[in-house]
């Protein structure tokens, strides 16, 4: 037994039951445990760690570049939208103006005819036809005349009273129209200027 103890002391072995370090066997067991649990010492392979850092930096750079590109595209989209909107507003009346050009042509013809003719009725008819064409053009674009015929009830939302006079018509009705009013769809462009009747005052006899 003495010889066995001497051999163990020389080789660095200890008795498994005395709790002392187990030398090379214990170190190998710890390494196997680390491998089994999947953990690794980050300082074990510096080159691998450096490559991982470089990979992460490259990914961050790609994300930054994509963010900058997306932001630039968004800014370009906003500028295009603003430019298109301004262009649409600038030429919003293009259709109406194009439809008015034939009316202007007819007015020029009426003026030329008036300078070379003494036929007042023909001139008046030509102007009346031009006005009718103009009214039709405006109506196609949503412009309507405000109704303000004589005897129609006064409407403060569409009529503007310029005078009040006694009339055979009921009180608060239109007696005369001085200037036509117009609507654009349901919005008032200009009220009709009218005279409003206030009813006929009864004379008293003393």
C-alpha cells in the first residue's frame, strides 16, 4: 500500500474520496461540461469575435443606408405631391376657360357686325344668342342663376335688398331685380340685388 501511495503522489493523483483537486481529469471534465452547455469563453478565439463585430457593424451600416434612402424617397414623394397639387390648382379652371373661348369669339363677331350694320334687331339677337351660349356654358360648370322673379318671396340667403317700396304684392316679396345673382353648385357666388315690397299702406280717412 505504501508503494501505491508513492506512485500516486508522483503522478499528481489523489484519493477520490478526500475532496482534493483531481488534476488533469478534473480540467478535462470542466471543458466537456462547457461544451455540453453550449457556452464558450469569448476570449478563447479573438479572431472570431472580431469577425462578429465587423459583421454587426456592416449590418448597422446597411440599416442606416436603407433608412437614408427611404427618407430621401419620402421627401421626393412629398415634393412631387406638392408640385402636382400646385399644378392642379393653377390649371383648375382650364375646362371652363376653354368653353368660354367660343363665347368670346361670338362677342367679337357681334362687335364687328355692329360696326358695319345698322340693323339693331339683328345685333340684339346676336348678343342675346351669345348670352344664352354663355349661360349654358356656365351651367355646365355648375353655375346657376339665383331665382329672383317678381312676386317671389325675399330670401336673405340669396337676395340682397337695395330698397323697400310699397307694392301690390304681399309684403316681403321681390318687386324688381336690379342685378342677377349666381350660385356655384350650392355655394352663393353673388346675391341678387332686389327691391323688396313692404305692402301697400292703407289710407286713413279723417
